C-alpha cells in the first residue's frame, strides 16, 4: 500500500513535467498552473497519506521496499528499479513535496510575466521528480541517478535566464563543481560494491560491520561519499557554486538551493550512517568540515549587499550545522535542523522574492529600507524566518540549533570544539540575519524614495509566505528539550540505537540553551546597534575594520584562489597544447600520413594507363609467370 | 584410330596464343572480340579433348555452356562497339582511356 502510493508520488511530477515540456506550443497559463502546481499538490497529499499510514503501524513495521523490475543483472551485480519507503525517506518526501508545493504555488505569480512560464514549471517538476528519486531509491545505483538528475535540474534552473552571461557562467560553475562530487559518490559506490558485493541499501548496511570498525576501507568509503555530499551541500572547499547559483529565479533558490537539494548531502550521510558508525575518524572529518563551513560562511554573509547572496551564504552556514551534527553522529538532530531549515529558509527566500518582485528585480540592500510599511506579508515572513534562524526561543531554529549544539556537547572531546564554533556561528547568524532585516525593512527608504511605490503581492505569493512563516514558528515543537523527542523516536527504526548515535544529555541542553540565548540576543542587539538604531553608524564604522571586511566581502578569496590554482594553469596548458604541441604532434602525424599515402599512390597510379591492351599484356604476363612458378613447384615435389 | 590428347592440347594452345596475340596487338574492337572468341574456343577444344580422354561427357556439356556464354558475350560486345562507334566515329580501343589513373 505504502509503496504503491510512493510509486505514484514519484511518477506524477515526472509525467506532468514531461507533458509540459512536450506541449507543442506555450500552453495557456491556466494549463501550466494546473499541471505544474497540481501535480506537486497531489504528490504532497499522497505523501501525507503514506505518512499517516506508517504512523498507524508499529515502529518496527514502517520500512517497505518495492521493486518494479530488474534493471541490470550482470557479473553478480543485481540492480533493481526499487524504492525504499521508511521513516527517513517519508520525512524527506514530506519536506520535498510540502515545501515544494508552496514554492510552486508562489511561482505562479512570481514567474507570471516571464515568457518561459511553461519551461520553468517543467524544470521545477523535473527537479521534484529527481529529488524524490534520490530519497526513495533503495540502492546506490538509483541514488546516483537521482543525484545526477537533481544536478541537471539545478543546472537548467540556475541558467534559466540564459540571456544573462552571468547566469550561464553560474550554471556551468555549479555543474562542474557538482560533477566533482558525483565522481566521489560514484567511486564510493564502486568501493561499496567491491567490498560488500552489493549496491542494495538493506544488504550493504547489514553487511557493513564485516569491514570491521575503524578499518581503512570504511574510512575510504565514508570520505568518498562525503566528497559527493560536500559538493551537493556546498561545504568548504566545494561551496563556491552556491552563492553564484542565486542567478536563478528566487523560487528556484528557495526550493533547490535552500530547502531541498543542498540538504541531499546531509540525507546521504544519514542514509549511510551504517558506514559512518564504523569510523569515528570519518565522522570527525565530516564534522570538522561542517564546523569550518558554518563559521566561514557566516562571516561572509555579514558583508554581502545582495539580499539573495546573504541568504545563500546563510544557507551554506546552516547546512554546515547539519553536516557537523551528522558527522558527530547526531543524525536525528541533523535531520531536525534540515526540516526546520527548509521551513525558515524557504520563508526567508520567498519573502525576499516578494521584495525583489515589488522593486522590479532590485536585489541590493542599499536600494531598500523602510519596506515594512509597504510589504506587510514579506515583513511577516522575513521576521518569522529571522527570529527562527537566529534561535529565539519558541521558534523552529531555536529547538533545532539547540539540539545540534547540545548533541555536540554531549559528544565530548572534539564535540567541544564544534560546540564553540557553533555558538560563535549562532551569534554571527543572528547578527547577519538581523542586519538584513533592519536594512531592508527599517530605517529610511533609499535616497529619493521608491519609484514606483512597492506593490504588495497577491495571494499566490502571500499564502505560501504566511504558511512557511507559521511553520518556522511552530515547526520546532516536534522535539523539545526535556520534553518529547518526536523526531528521534520517528527515526529510530532507521538509525537504530547503537552507541554511535548521539543524543543530547540534560546537562548539555541546559548549558547550550543559556549560552545560545546569550549568543542569539547578543547578535540581535549588536545588529540593532549597528544597523537598526542609527543607519549612519555602520558607514562611520566601516573604515575601522576595512581590511578584514574586504576579505570577508570577497568570500575569503576562494574564487580567486581557484582561478589561480586550476583555471589559469588549465588555460595555460591548453594554450601550450594548442600552439606548440598540436601543430607538430597530432596534426603533424595526420599530414605526414597523408603525404606518404599521396606520394605512394602517385607512383602506382602511373600504371593505370587506360590502355586495355596494355592491361591484357600485363595480365597474360602475370598469369604466365604464375603458371611457370606453379609448374616448377609441382615438378619439384613429384 | 584415336587422336592423342597431346594433339588436342597443342591445337588448344595454338588457338589460345593466337587469340592472346590478337587481343594484345589489334586495336579494332571487332578484331578484339574475334580474338576472345578464338581463346574461348581454344578452351572448348581442350575441354572436349579431356572429355574424350576420360570418357566423361561433362566436358562436352561444359563446352556447350561456354558456347552459350560466348554468344551472350558477343552480343554485349557488339552492342558496346556499335554504341562507341556512334559516339566517336572511329574504332580504336587505345583511345578509350577515360579511366586513366
């Protein structure tokens, strides 16, 4: 039952996407809306039905696999087109289709004036299908297929406005960096196949302990999988594509580059926790990368002027928290953060989209200010999102971040380092998010006021923002310190109850709550002092720390370093190849061969005189000689 | 009295050489065709000689087949010759060298 519905959930977005893509002309907007948005709504309703069905089952009876047919069976490798419906994948399905539906609904109005309305929805539906395939796959093979498809959809949507060179460049960059990750993931899957002889999740995870705890193989598999995860989830040093991906339309940024696709790396680690449980070193490396990422991205977000880039760096930072949590073994906390982040970051992006729409595609914070008087809905969405992401008590981010940090503290040792980084990150998060809020919605408007006056959004855009705003307020109550731990118990059948699974202790929670409250309110207060109370103050203070601020504004110069390290040497090698090696090497070989053949054939072609009688003479001569030779040979043998 | 096989072969060889020389020396396509006929018949003589030698009629059957083929060949050859003559008014195979390399 559950699996049958899951197949339908998987197929519906694919069909609607294909129908939209194959429609011979640009269909009427009404058709595009019904197909593009309706399919995701249907998928969400079915996912919720599956969820309700699983809730009715006993905890150990919530995982089902279903195989459509055998895809490959060769040399001992058996791969079926199979899906796995279990608490983890159902949770991801709910996030993908639920948040996805709201964002599709929002796009109806946001993309209204775009001439490629149909193409937008076709690509978005393709993305939803790919993401569902990624989370539903029951083996590494189809995980990789889904993984590659979301990369494709991301590429298509970042470069949606292909007339802009910057969008095309950003799409290419995202694709290239994601391919690095794909290679890691594929190599990891190969290593799994070689070591365990199967690509099937159930079998592979059941037999994972055969590799032995702390073995080199387990470490290698984990690190290879993590390369894939880091590229998809924009972790240092593979993070540089995500801020550029903001070239895509805002709903794309909200759905793909905030709520779902970039968290696929977190999902991958949670899904493969059986491997990560075997190697504490791999887990610590993952957590370290996450910690570095969250801190680095938070500092960069402080200096961005483009409203979407602030949110993009914030996403990098928040995903850093999740990666840190799952690296330490706090899988449920990581997934909790993933869900909460999907709510509040989608709310933030969509609210930012309302601003951008209202200001005729203006994205610079310098051109904003005092918007709360004009855009009430955006102010609500942005406000709820900021309170949530900063970790104000009662909001989703508070519970989620708290869960992550107190798990880190409970891990002890290396976890202490992560905890400190996380607390500093929480302070910076509050600072940069409220900087955005104060600069966009408070204070005076830009010089000369707005022209034209920002227009409020209609209900297509308002309703999703309000719903997501409410979700970022209440979404955290799934898992409350000292109270019920809804998500933990929901995910227990997937994660097991091994010693490697980290859950926060009460002491850790008390310490974390106190410290993170200080950090959050400290950040908000500093943001108010710097950006809210007196808008001129930040300009006066900007000179004080000009050097560090410039480095942060340049995102720690990663792009320039990559240019120097890879792009420029690559160009130089290509140059030398083209001007020095190629003319004499491959090209010389070809022209040389041609000259030899031509010379030889010129000699031979002289014999083709066109004189039939001459041919006859030569033929007779040849036959005679052959006859003489044969006769002599025969005479010799007899 | 029986004719020895050597006589058949000698006659056959003589006709073949005559035909060959004709093909190589003559420029007129009609004479060329005649020479080819001569060579075919040299073959026929040899076939019949062997047939007599081994007392096997299949040699004679082959000779009949060769005659049929020769007739067909002459038809095509004469057809070609007439077609060439129409286009060129003179008949010299040495001038038909459009396929020269």
